[in-house]
C-alpha cells in the first residue's frame, strides 16, 4: 500500500505520511514512556529546570575540548537551535581558564542564498554569526581556539568535509526541528528517485555534507523563532552536515528543551 500524501506539503515526504496509528502512538508518549525507551547505547536524560538543561549542554563542549591535545586534536559539532548554551560555554572556558589551542568546532549548518552561496556572516540569520557572537567572541583571546580550528560549512563542501580527517569529533550535538530533523537533514521532495518512496535508511546514512532544499515546516519554524515571523526572509536552501559525518562522531547528543516546540 503506498504511503499517503503529506497533510502539510503534498509534494514532500514528512512524518505526516506515516501510518496514523504510529503518529498517534508517538504523540501519546508520556515522560515516563520516554524514559523507558533508554537501552544500551541510547540514553534518555531529563532535567528539572531549563538552567540545568542548558548548563549540561554547555558542559559537553567543555568535556570534548578538555580531551584535545596537539597530537590528538578533538572537538564538537554544534547547532544553532538551541542557542542558550553558547554564552555558558564561553563563561565556563574563561572561568576554568581552559586553553583551546588543540580544540576544534564544527558548525552544523548554514543558510544558502539564491546565488547558490552560503550567506555572509553579516546576514541576520547567519549561524556562523550566532556562534561567534554568542560564544567564540566571548572567549578570552589567549584561550580561544585558533581560527583555522573553527569549521563552518560552505556551499563548496570540500574543505568542510576534509576538516573531519585526523580530528576526533567527541560529540555531535543537535536540536530537533518541528519536521523532526537534526541539522537540516529534512525530508525530501516526492520527485525523481523519491517519487514513490523516501530514501531507505541505508541510502540516508550515506548522505554527507551537502546543500539541501528545506521543507516548508522548517521555513515556517525558523521564521517564527528567528525571523520575526517573516517567512520571506528565510532562505529556502541550506548546507548541512549529513548522516555520514554524524556517524563519525563518538557520541550523538540530541537536545529538546520544550521551549520552542510541542
């Protein structure tokens, strides 16, 4: 039996094309149910307050960077969304006087404009700009990581992909979008090879850093949370880290504060 059409964007695949009973079961999960999903290799953690939540997220940066040495460089791949942890990262580094000379950071994604290039750091929605203003510009210069150790994805993905070679990614953090993505690994359009079915898990895991078209749900969410409700200012494409790089990380850490989404 063919999958049904999306309730939101009929030309796309998304979670609304799944069976109704599966969607209803997922929507009915309680916090207690979620805790019981934990199993070896898959930890579920709860935090009593937002302050504790964002501090724990910030500490993952510190824990990853503390492992970095000149002969064993290491780092973290982090998102924009959530962002509340980023100033805490800078404060922790400064207070602990943690030198980051061998530490690396990978940005998770970036918008791509109509010209096919990544948006400039001056763009009001730029993720690189947010990472710098909220975190790296606040770290003491004598402690900050070298500029060459900050890796932000570009439309030409080759340098970004090469930056993963020879450096441990201790943890890849992510938020969860309303379309249920991490990074900008959005559902794809129902066209071409995906006209009748979305990519299989095996095909999906082979996707590396790439430029993608964004699902309408993602455009709407980012307009609401970052663009003052102006959907027209949100670029329709982005460059995003892929599952291929995700599985290079020693740990994947997905954070959902419940502050922006249901």
